[in-house]
C-alpha cells in the first residue's frame, strides 16, 4: 500500500512562489474544498486567524496525475543548497541525442528565466551540455533535464 503525499515548499512569499511554479509546471491553484464557496469561508470555518490567511498557497495538477504542492511562509531565509529538488524533464531523456535534447532544454530554460528563475550552472555531459541547474525566485534549486 502506498502513502498519499504532496510536496511542501517553505518560502517567504507563498502566493508569489506559487504563481511561479504554477506557470512553470502547468499547475493551477487548488480548488476550494467541497462544501465551501471560497477559501475565505474555509479559513473562517476552520478558525484560522485572519493574520495567517496569506501564510500558504496551494497548487494542483489540473489533470490529477501529479502531486499537489503547498507553499508555506517561514520566518527564516533559505541558507543552504536543497537536499531535495525537482527535475523538469523536458529534453526527452538521455536516449534522445544531445543535438535534439539540448534545444528543448534551452527553450525551457529561457521560458523559466522569463518567469523569474535564474541559471545556476550548465552541466556538461559526454556529448555536449547535459542539463541546467536553475533556482526559482526564492533561490530553491531545480534542474531542467
């Protein structure tokens, strides 16, 4: 039996980081829970103090196949390299020749840069560039492979 899970990302600006990752992954804001007309109504029903209403943001895959992602405000800044990261698999895998794979990766890197990410490092492979390490707007590393 598997365990249900979703990914939670600590951050300083949940709504802004959720917007970046929604655009990066094709995700959407999580729908309002059943039985409620709005997230505000849900927060009130669960007695969440109004001062905490902007402390989180939630995304889901509109196709329902990928994990949900939540973004939670934390007081401390990111200070070290991630020990866990996402690999955005746009190149088609190493079975695809580098001359076909690399343009796909470069296009995605350019799109993500336009959304607010930055390139950390291009990683070489045996037959040319292999993948790109990037950082989201809050500095969380991820790879485009």
